[in-house]
């Protein structure tokens, strides 16, 4: 018993520096951010005069009445939805194709995984060059120039400078969504490939003998068995979509009329450019809650499954 107690104390001593650092620099800073979000600290003059009065929920009520923040929430909703659908669909398709072990499959697998090794900063910069519209129709750039060269000028449009919308979906987001899907569809592919290797071949062969088509095998056997992996991928991708600051900021910024704006960009500009510290903190807290709504139920489900 003494030996176990001693080992526990040694383990605690080894972990204590990390635990203290996490307590201060993660949870301590979160608590400080929440505190600032309830203060009237929205000018540099307040900072100089140390005037930071408690105003309760007024920062949050002002935030939700802000048209820019409302646009940001719609942009986040649509970006997350189409980013997840695109990444899952393309990732599953690539995994199913590579699972057939085509010639050169390893090479293609590495090619599809390569975007994951690139940061969102690089992705945003590269795709900004690709989708830069130029001055239409006389001086197109990027993909619009390609359309002009191959005689498809009718497909040219403003991409991330487009200010049109449909059902609150800003069409300028299409360019950003394409870039994000390009980077993360390989992640879904890798997870599905790993899961496919665990499906018994005898199960698939028995279904074929019974006359099942490929589509039936996929929908009735493969997809149900891969559902936990798919759910994990959805959670991770949703989490990534809420932190796409680097991609959007480097690719488009807020865009004209905030068509590609997201809460993270608004938080950055409010805090570090406009000195609206309480507003920026309120946005940060809302983003934290959005992430929590995605992650916490999943973690609780995982914990209860392990206990059962």
C-alpha cells in the first residue's frame, strides 16, 4: 500500500508542472475572458483610466443585436454544414476507391493526405490566388483566367468577392468551403481506410453470395459498421470549422459587406484593432460555448460507453 502511495505521489509530482500550467494558462485565462465579457471595457480610454464597470449581460445582448454578428452566425452555420458534408462525402468516396487496392494506390493515398500537412495559412494563401477573380471580363485572374483560355467565360464570376446570397447563404463562402474541403477530405479518407481494414472480408463475401449489390453492401453493412468513425470525423470537422480563422483571414478576410466574415475574425478585429475588449471577450465566450455544444455530448457518450 505504501509503495502504491509513493508511486502516486511521484506521478503527481511529475504531472504537477503541466497541471499548474494548464490551470493558469487555459482555465485561468478562460475565467478572465468570461470576467471581461461582463465589464464595460470597450475603449482604450477605459483601460488608461481603469474604468471597467460591471454591466452584466448587456455585452451579449448588444452582440446578438449586431447585424454583423448575425451574419457571422449564418456564415458559420452554412460553412460548417457544407464543409462537413463535402469532407465526409469525398473522404468516403476516396476511401472506397483506395480500398479496392488500385495500381498506385499508395501514391494516391499520400497525395490525398498531403493537404493535411499544410497549415490553414498556406491553404488560404494558395486558394486566394486560385479564386482571385481579377477585373471581369477584361482582366481575369486565377481560375477565371483558365475559364477564359478554354472558352468557358460564362463560368467566370466574383468568387469570394461576390455579394449575392440565397436564404442567408452568402455565395462568396463557396470558395472558402472548397478550400477547406480540399484540406480535410483526406482526413475522413484516412479514418475510413483504417476502419475498412477492420471489416471481416467473410462478411462482405457472404453478402455477395446472397446477391447483394455494391450499393447494398455499402448501405447495409459497411456504412453501419463505420458509423462510429463517421461520427468521430463529424465532431472533429465541426470543431475545425469553428476555428477556421487562419483560412478565412488569409484567403478572404471579412470580404465585401462581411460576406465571408466569421466570429473569430470579428473577435480579432474588435479586440486588437478597435480595443473593444469586452465585445471581443463576449464573442470568444460564445465561440467556446459553440465548441462545447459539439464536444461535450460526444465526450460524455464516450465516457459512458467505456464505463458500461
